[in-house]
C-alpha cells in the first residue's frame, strides 16, 4: 500500500532487534487514522482477503501499478478474479 502511494509514514523510529544494540533498524510509523481510512478510500480491494494472507505469501496487490488505483483485486487477481 505504501508502494502504491495509498499511505505514507508520518515519522520514522529506531527499533532494537534482539538484546544487542547493534541490531537496530529504522522503521516507518503510520498514523492509525490513515490506516483506518484505507478501506473506504479503496472499496475495490478485498480487504478480508488481504487480512488473511499468511507471512511469506504474495499479496494480491503485488501486480498493481505504483500510484494508481486497483480495480481488479476483489476476489482474486485479474478481471473476473
């Protein structure tokens, strides 16, 4: 959704991984209200399907062009999906 331009971070923070200070990464932070608005802003997306995607599985949004609306992701990929 970030790649699509639907949402942007409001800030960045450092998060420590593990017990070592050497394992820190910078992560984006998003406003909860912006995330809550996504389903209304993009009703053509099957949000239930996205919520059930398991870790490591490809997103149905993976083929969507950056910065454009997705018109055919409800119920699967492609027209009539």
